[in-house]
């Protein structure tokens, strides 16, 4: 049995059609994806590990269930993969960190359990920046990940592996995590769709925490409809995460209204800077014109507090990270180092953490220390409240806020060395995490031959509006997914 042509590029919709019509079995699809990964991923480096036996066993069970007429989940037989900071019981989960090199998950993350319960086949775990700190995946303790659109360039980060795995056509969808942009920025740089849901829409249980008040699991796929298919499975309240919220039932058909007529699109001047890549700016402006042609109303808006978003993020995020990472002491978590207790702690952390993580732990500990707590941390929380209010006020007059996702296209390995310059790549994505609102990045053309992302932000829990704007745009833009550098 050969793979039907509708499986290139591999999408969830294509896979489900082929599986449900009997054109392909889950086992064959899994085998073909694994074969492709083994052949091609050495040149990309998206996967840290594939779960071949486990995946094939599950695929056979799905085929068997289909034969006997047993009920099948919504993603039965669909090949997916997960970021290395999401737990799957019994498998390694290192969050890209050396200190967690032998860490095997003792339980399964809610999002992963829900994917498996829906019949999705988890093919492996994907590379990321160490502890999810970074924007290029270069801080991974394990390997580089190459951008499938140009293998001399970074895929973005911290979810570089999940973005690259979809862009290379290895799996139909992946889960990443987004604390300051780590789903949207790599989606933008790799030319795929990436969603960061509203804070509280998706359970964080079993995600290795970076900054708990910003962290949110997100989805990469080739189409908005496919993102929704995954979201329908993973979202909703979870008893193990008290920040997760109950959601009303909204069937897919209702959510994929692609009509842009009358949609009010806010265009914030603060996101279109002179320092950004001019080609990206042009691509986003061209996308906005398409919204207008399709009947949407463009509304120039101002979000003056935007300039405080990045400094606020780089205070609250390291503060929470330094506290979350306290448990990696080589005793409770992490690789144990020899010596007396205090020596052992010191050695475990000195060897186990890379430079960026150490920088943030020091920064975070400083921010939280007596005397500086009020000056930095408390002040940042006050600014956070104002930023959130600024968004809420803006959404009284517009449905969506549109902007570029990233100030730059994918850069070459090693090109950005300075941490501040690296942090600046989060300038357009961090505000949504600070405010807790949902945001999506969709491909909107090329600059210098490289993908550009259009970011759409919506009010809390207004994902349906986000999906409408994103899917509507891709439709009027005549977007068809591609893989690799074709
Ligand atoms: N680049 C950002 C950082 O380094 C975002 C990280 C993330 O979203 N996980 O903090």
C-alpha cells in the first residue's frame, strides 16, 4: 500500500480522510512517518528521540479497533509529536536541559494523555532551548535544530523542534509551549501555524514549568482547522491544574467561520517599528490589505504600554523561573553530584545548567531578594495589570489585534550572541503572555525568501474570533501548506 498523494504535506485532515476511507492503515502511516524521520531528521534535528515500538503498538491497536467497529477517538491514527518538556510516563523528558538528562516521567501530562485518549500516535519528543529559555533552540543541551525552510538558519525557539517537525512534514501536528512567544515565533520563522491559547484554557499539568503564570501549552500545524482539531482534544478544565478553566462546548463547524466581513482589526502602531525587518513589515501590511478587501475593517490603534512589555516579561519570567528551577538541586530532581550537601548542590547546578539558565536564575534571585522585590518584582506586577487593562480596553473597540509575530525572519546559526538582542526577538509576542490573552501566528508571505508570520491577538477566551480571523485570512490569501524548502 503506497501513501496517497493527499498526505503531502501531511495534515490532520488529510490523515483522517485517508484513514477513515481505508486508503491507509494507522500502522502504515506510522511506519512511513518514522521512516521519513529516520532518513531526513539527521539533517534537521527536530527529534531528540522517536518512540517507534510504542507508536507502532498503538497504531496497530487503532487499526484493530477500526476493524472490530470499536469507538475511535477524534484523532485516531494521526501522527503527532511533543516538546521535550511535556511528560509521557516512562519516557525521558529533559526540557532540553543537561541537568535532567536521565529524568524519566513518573506520570503523563494531561495534554499528552488527552491526545493519546483521542487516538493520536505520539512519534517522539522534540528539541527545545534549555528550560525553554531562548528564541533559536541553540541553547538546547543536546543538539541544533535546523530550519527546514533553510537549513543554514535557526528554526526559532524555544519550541524549535515542534515547529521544524511540522515544517519538514514529519508529523501532522505537534505540541509546544509558549511562555513569551515560544510557539508563535518558531511557527513564524518556520512557516507554519502556531497557537498560544488563553492562559487557563489548557492544563499545564505535566509541563515542566518555566514561568507558571505565563506558561501555556500550544499547537503547531499546517492549517487553523488542524490547530482546532488538536485544541478540541486538549483544552478544558483539569482537576490537576487549578488555573485551568471550564469551557462551553463549541463544535468545530461553528468555530470555523471564515467570513471576514465586518471583523474589526486593530492595527497597533507600536508593533510596526522602524528597526524591524522591512520585508516582514511589508508582508504583514500586504496581509492587512487582504483583510480589508475581504470586508474587514482596519482600525489604527495605539497600545502605548507595549514598550514596557519586554522589561516586565524579563523581570517576572526570571523571578518565577528561578523559583521553579530551585527543585533541580541534584537530589529531588536532576543529576546528583558527589560531595557534602552544599557542595553537591553547587556542583550539580554548575555542571547541569547552561549559561542562559544560570543568567536567569541569578537575575530572578536578585529580583526577588529583599530590597529589590518591591523595586522590581512588585513594580513589574503593577505594570502587568496595566498592560492587561490596556488590551481589555482595546478589545472594546476591535475584535482582533494584528501585527507581525517577529521583528526578524530566521537568522543564521550563531548570528545573535548578545542576550539582550535575543530577548528583543520576543518584543511582539511577550505582551500576550503578560496579558494572558490568546494569539496565533499564521504564514503571510516571504521576506528575503524566508517565512514571515502574521500575529493575531484576541480577548481572553475569544479563540473562536481568532480562528475566524486566521482561517479567513489564509483562505483569502489562497494559502496552501508546503513542507521543507519546496
Ligand atoms: N524567548 C522567550 C524566552 O527566552 C520565550 C520563551 C518561551 O516562550 N518559552 O524567555
